[in-house]
C-alpha cells in the first residue's frame, strides 16, 4: 500500500467511500449519502482549495475529501456505477467560495453550500467590515435547497 499523500487517498469499496489523510480518516456507506457535490475556497495555492463533498442523510452534516487526493478520478467512476449517472467536475477554475451539486440529478448545478460571514466578535472586527475588509473565513452550511430535498426524500 502506498504512503498517503498530504492531500490524502480516496478509496471506493462495494459499500461506500473511504478517505484517509495524514490527520485522520472517515468512511461513508453509499446508503448514507444524500447528495454529492464539490466546493472550492480561497486557500490555494498554499493549501488544498477544492473538495468533493458527501452530504449525509440528515441533510446537515457532510464529509469531504481533497480534489487533489490520490484516487480522485477512480472515485467518479465508482460513483457513476453506483448511482447510475455520470459525474463530472465543474469547478476546476474557481478560486473563490463556490459549490455545486453533482448528484442527485434533480439538484445538479444547484449550490451545495451557502456561505455566510461570521458574526463580528468585537468592535475592531466590526469596524474593519465598515471600511470594506472582509473576514478571511466564513460559515459554510448545506444549502437550504439541498436540506429541503433531503427532508422530503426522507419522508
């Protein structure tokens, strides 16, 4: 078995997806995936800035793996075989906070996440915003359209 790269390694099994990186690992069964998508952020080129995301059946949590991880291309093949539809990456040229749904087909191209500025923690942070300086981070949540789809699908 090869050494895990800094961006990690994605492995597909008959039952789901596994991701391992130097800081940890996760696994998710196909039956627990409610939506698949991708997202980008503004951290490149200094850190991984492109991720493949799997929204859990509760519609609130997600697991993500780096686009730069070993096994990325094989992942699309396995997802296409399991879900019976094609998967293509579409945010390769994005350098800002963006996301899109890849599956299910009824949500394709919709935003996977919503991004909000965090609440200013003090007066200085609030003042910086008034002069146009935005915070370097944001609050990311599963998009309301995806949450609604998951709740309807759950019954």
